[in-house]
C-alpha cells in the first residue's frame, strides 16, 4: 500500500513539474516575439526616408518585423550599397526602438 502511494506521489510530482516547465517555455516564447516600432519613431523614419529620396522601403510594414523590404543585402557587385534599419525589441510592452539606420550607396552625395 505504501509503495502504491509513493508511486502516485512520484507521478503527481512529475506531472506537476512537466506542467510547470511547459508553462515556462511558453512564457519564454512569448517574450521572444518581435514587437512593433514606436509610432513616433515610425513617422520620423518615414520622414527621413522621404527627405533622402529612399523610395523602396515599404511604409505599410513595420521595419522591426524583419520584412525584407527594409533590408538591402550587400553583394560583391555593390559592396558600398547598404540600406537597412536595425531595431532593438527588448523593451517592455512589445515596443521596439531603432538603434541604427544605414542609407548609403556609391551614388550618395
């Protein structure tokens, strides 16, 4: 009888531990999701893009969403051509902030 109770307690403890680990893993996954750029920074970014003639950025997509229209990959044919926005999304409340912006090419003044 004591062995059966011990087995039940061990199984209950294992189940509770598994549930706790599952809950913690889901919490970590939620924290890792990308946030959105603060609206005032998005407006400023679009104003800067307009002023410098940057027309290929998709202003309907959040620049911190890793959408490819916000990053122009460098290549061997255009090694000095680098256009991208770098975001930091580790702020509370799902808010991202721009930490770097690169707009350059051989044709830039």
